[in-house]
C-alpha cells in the first residue's frame, strides 16, 4: 500500500487570502468550512479507532494495590528498600528525608480473573469482571516526579506548560464528526479535592482556540456562557450570527475562528442540554452504572454522559477524577476512590460494547505516575502511604484496536523498576495516534520557527499492545 499524504490542517484564513477572493462568497465559504463537520480521508493509514474516552485518575493510583501484585513485599514488609533496587534514583522531598524506606506490602487480596487470567485487586470487582476486554499495561514510565509536570506531560506530551493537549491535537488533525457538538469535551467529578487542575491541561496551546476542550459541568447550565443573556432570544441570536457572517471587509484567522465558535455555541444551545438530560435512559442503564449515575457531577453520571457523547460521535472525551494522591492513610482512601470509580468505569466499557461502539472507541484509564513500594511515613499492619513513583505505573485500555485480555510488561519483584517492556508516555501517545490512523511523526504544527508534535522527538508505537 502506497504511503498516504500527511493530514492536511484546516486552511489558513488571513486577510490577504480572503481579499484575493474579492467576494463575500469566498469568505462565507471559508467560514462554513471551519464550522462544518469533517471526516478526513487523508489519514496516514487505516484507523482502528475513531473516538477516545480518557479516564484520568488525577493523583496517581497505586499500581501495587490495584494491578501489580508483589508477594515479596508482603514477605519482607517493614524491611528497608535495598540500595541495589533503588540504584540511587531520585526521591521526592517528602520521602527523601525519611530516616528509612520500609517496604510496604499491599493489604489487599489479588486474584486472577477471566479466561486471560489477569490479576486484579479485590478493590476492583466490577473492572475485574471485564478483564478479558482490557489490555493492562504494568510498565508505564514518565519523566516527571511531581504532580503538575507529570499531569502536564501525560496530557500534553510536555512538562512545559502551554503545549496543546492530546484532545486538541486530535481536533486539529482529525476534525469533527458531529457539527453540533464540540470535538473535545471534558468533565471533572464534582466535590472532589486533590491536586489542582488547570484549563491548560485540556487547552489548545498554540493551536487555534477552537481545538481546546469544552468543559461540561453538572446542573442546569452544563457549559458556561452558552445561554443567551436576558433580552436576547434565539431568533435574535440567529440574526446576529447571520449579520456577522455577511459582514463586509476582510476576516483574519482569529476572527474566522471566533465566528465558527459562535456558530457552534448556537447549535450547542440545543445539542448540549439534550446530551446532559438523562431522563430518557431506561432503568437498565442505572442498574449497570449504579444509582450514583442519577446524581449530576458524579463520576458515574459523567461516565454515562461520556457514552452519550460517544454515541453522537464526539471525537475525544476526557473524564477527570481527583483524589488518588495517597501519601498516608492509603488503605482507607483508595477504598473510597475505587468505590466511586470501579463500577462506572466497567459499565462504560460494557455499555459501549453492547451498543457496538467499543470496536472503534478507545478507552484509556490511568494516572500521571505510580506509587512507591515503600511506605511514606508510618507503617503499620493496617495502614501505610505511598509516595510518587515515575519509574513504573499501571494503566488499562480497551476497544479501538487494543489487544484484549493482554497484560503487558513486567516490573521487578519489588515493583520499583521495569524488568521488561517499558512503555513511556511518548510511546503511549504514539500508539494511541497510530490506532486513530495517524503517524505521530507527521502530525505537526509550525510554531516559533519549528515544527511541534504531541510526541516531541520521541515515541515508538508499541506493537504488542495492538489487537
């Protein structure tokens, strides 16, 4: 098969380009192109996935208590982490000043599940029931050891703030599948504390603002500033937009983007309330997701809305659940976190599969890094904490061309270092883009004199992860 041309970005609309058209018709056509749905055919290779749901567990879930059992840690509970294992690697300031680094075995039981025999903790009974649909990666590696740079790195491909997020890159490269909804939607579980979140984590960086994630909120006003102000009805707003579209004079790229966003907002006044209204869901849906799905702003409700957005061909949906940063009191805290997320995460995968959407929808679950095999702070038979650990973390994926029922990679017997088959953040993003039909080295944007991409100058597609 001959190589396809690179993905073509949206045409650049500057004053000179539009004036060369010498007619309002050219400007109108250009504005219509920006605001229209796009389903590009110039992909680099045939895609396995069309849409992505990213379940971001902010704070860093403990892989040693969820997905990566280590019997040796139980046997040597309380002993000092051997220097031969640490190998002089850096620690955070929180545990680096401890007098000792006592090994902490998980108090939770692990069992193998499904035909695949995938190991999972007792904390994840619902997710354990669907492991044959999952690909569990035990060897995620990141460069950052603190939350802000690590979350920024995972979600934008760079520790430096201001780069486009992954969802923005997909919006830029692939365009929209539904002209009435944003290409990239974000939902944060309401009422949760944890590490701070910033809009730049789902922002567009140096790309056009139209590619940024649109945050959905609970309540009667799901998207801020979407409703018309007092005294302005829908007919008046339509006349205003028509007048703007037909205005004389040149339209630069920024002005065209603002007009396209205004048109999208007008259409969203109808489409967004319809998506957020769960009253048409049957009782069987709430039996699947749990009663919490009836409560706006919960993780369960957000998972259900994510399925409704995917049904309507939204390209990228990101759900953020805070509270996984468990430096102390981990056993109690992680029980709460899993109770809030386990059932709904599994329900989302099951629901997509039942509706025939999982085959071309990629679901990703995980945090910004893992946790240490030693206890931060006091260690007892029933209580311990774990510090940040960038050397190895666990995550899972489902659908969209991923190899189902597969556990990838292995960490050492202490759960401190990768023993085989590491997957770096850049490798993860390269693999996700590959599944969407994109060569990660060819999706670029020229900015400040050089071409940028989501994977910077790194990244390898991890073939064993592909179905």
